[in-house]
């Protein structure tokens, strides 16, 4: 297979920064921890990048893979403006809610009182055939994850939020509070990335959903109070323009040469199905009932990062002509890797379409990096936190490829800092590849 000429790497980062590509820091931080998203990264990485690159109050930061808003919430706390784009509509709503700091405890208390009153009235009128009612409302996966009483109360809360006539900001806040609760009160193992209904959590038995909902709401309201008190006072005058859209083309959303800094973490090329990872939430809220619904409503909107998105005869998985022109070295490597994977997959039981996955991923990343170049001001930088991969044992040095694609588009240079290595635990497993992987920060500089 065609080899790349590799950029000299810096040494692996100190211990305190090695987890910047994970959500561990954010799990302990107010507002950031409202929803445990498996694709999250550390808010500390964003803050450090803003400080290191001299981004000041009232300048503008952009995250084209906004997710649940880690970059944008951090920017707001520092008194910095932000843009964000997120293709997943459910995840986008969570990010938008986390940026609303006008919520106060009294309004939350009043909203909860209305919901509590509604639910107590509904409890008096419960149909005797509870099981039939729930079966008509929810797919089987949801039914398996909860005790009947708990699920009924969750359903009542959902209906009270949707039918309560709350202002949109409060409706979003209540929606995120309920979303945050779903995995906490489930009796099934609902950790990331998989849901295992056959494995039960005894700690969630006999949970009072309404009580847990009230605790979650007032914890969130307190988070807002804490965050406002700790934030740069200039946060009150900042803007945060976030969009449920496509980062491959933001011409209608973000002006040319308007961004001072990009900090983002794209999907890793590791066959992680981001749409499927919110299946419990989508099913509960009625935004999907089947795998096909998720494909049509969510999966089709996301950039290529999982073989579950692949339709093999789709021309999208032919390497883009502009990508070929931008870097002969990258093109030669990708064509060689894709050809090898297309043959190798036929020898594997799953026959996963990793060849199309690699081509589609870098086609999409080429378009996104081109758009980032357009929106960045001169003499600024774009920071990517990402990992490499080895589908069927074929190593794809994603950080190097992203750097070289950036230079081909027009960035003056790129630099790679390795955060940590990955894969040591399975290096001797005959069922897995033996390639040692890494997580890196790629810095692209616009002259």
C-alpha cells in the first residue's frame, strides 16, 4: 500500500492533557454534564486552546462539529462569541439549551409545579391495562429498559412538557432535564455505547421518576447560577449562533473571513454510529420508532463515519476530483488503502464496507476543511482533536491526512501533537488488529 511521508510528531503530551479527547473532565463540570454524549471531549482542551492562541474577549470561535456544545459553552464562559453547526437535530437541541443562561430557579420551580400537578391528576386516571397503553406508545427497546410505573411517569412528564404551553426556552430546559434522566432511572444497562436490556441495574429499581426529575431540574438551575458567577462578565454581551445544519457548506450561515479560531473534534474514523447511540432517547420521544426511521431522519444527515451509513453503489464514495487535485500524495494513499480494503472485506465474515467508509470520510472532511478555510480570518488557526484507525488492520493515519489535505486546500502548514496512544489492551488479541493507535491534536495555520 502507498505510504505517506509523515510529519515529525511532537512528544506525547503530559498526563494532565492526555484525556482532552475524552468527556471525563466535562462529566464533572456544571452545564457540560447535562447530557453524557459519547462523542464528547474535554472543555479544558477548548479553554487551553483559546488561551494558547491568544483569543480575546469578543472574538469569535467556531466548531463545525458542535455536538452538545462543549466549545460554545466554554467560549461563552470566557466572554468569547461563537458559531456552531451540528447535523444531529436531537443533539443540536441539547447544545442550544446549554447556551441559554437566562433560566432562573423561580421559573424552574413554577414549571415543575405545573408538571407535578398535571402528573398527579393523570395518575388518578391510569388505565387499568397499563402494559397495553405503554406497548401502544413505545417500541420494545424502551419497554425493556424501565419498570412499568417508572415508564408511565416518564411518559406523563413528556406529555406535560409537550402540552404545557411553556415558552420555548423553558420547554428546551425541561426537555434536556428529562433527557438527562432517561438513562439514570433505567433498570437496564444503558451505558455508552450500547444498551443491554438483559442486564439489570438494581440501583434503579423502584425509582421515583418525578422526584428524580425535580432533582435534575434544580441541579441544572444551580449549574446555571454557578456558571454565571464564574464567567467573564462580558458573557452577557456575547453572541452564540448555532445551527442544525451541514458543516460541509455553511455559506448561508457564516460569512467569509469572520472566524478568529476553530476548535473541533470530528467523528473518528472508527465505525462509530452516532445516530444509533441516541436510539433510546429518539425512541422515547417518538422521534423514531425503527432503525429505518433513524437512517432517514438522522443517519443520512451526518458525515460518513460508520459503515451503517453506506450504500455501496452511491457515487459519494468515489474520491472527489478536487480532493485528488489538492494533494497527489493523499490521493495516492487513499486510492491504495481503498483498493486494499475493497479486496480484504471479501475475506471477512462481516464484509464491512470500510473501503467506502474511508473514501466517504475524507471526501466529507475535504469539504469541511475547505469551508473552514473560507470562514477563517488570515493569520488564524484551526484545531482538530481526532484519532487514527486501522479498519481490518489497514492503518489510516487520519491526523497526517487531515494535515496534508489542509495544506492542499491552502493552509500554510500543519502541526501534530500526540495526546495519547490507544489500543494497548487488545494488541495481543487475535480477534483484533495489532496496530497501535493514537489520539492527536492537528493544528492548521492560515497565512
